[in-house]
């Protein structure tokens, strides 16, 4: 098992996990649909957004429907010959603190074994 940078070679396996019902956000199951739509519209921009450390004014939708500024961070994909999940690293420059809307410096979501095909 390894952490890999999101890339075009891993997109088919990532898509298969999303299509089977895996979501990158356990608080927002609809995030799977959002991620599928973003990657299908512009795969290059989708991949660039995964690894861009500067949030560039982007926002994050919260479970209550509100939007807050995205903190800097990036994602790596968990890979063992196929897509197994994602891990995200987040921070705010100049401080160890995170805003109350950010659950932590590290977040992850693993594709459950036996997820129906």
C-alpha cells in the first residue's frame, strides 16, 4: 500500500469507487456525486485541485449547506493496485490552529471492503 499523487492513470479506479457508492466525505455523502461531476467535466482541473496547496478563493460546503473558505491543503490517494481511499492534509500558514469548521489537520476516507460493485 502506498500514498500516490492523484493522476490520470489512477482515475479509472477512482471513478469505479465513486460509482460503487464510496464518498470522499463521510459528512456529505453527496460529495461522491460532486466529485464525479468535477472529474468528468475537466479531469485535468480536478487533478490539479487535488494537489494545489493554495485554495485560490475556493470554498467548502458544510453539512448545513453553508460555504466557508477552504484552508490550504492537498490530497493523496491510497493505492494498493487499485484506489483504496484518500487522505487530506490541511493547515493555516503561521499558526497551528484551524478554523472551527475544519475537523482537523488530517482527514481520510477509505473505500470499504465488499462495497457492492
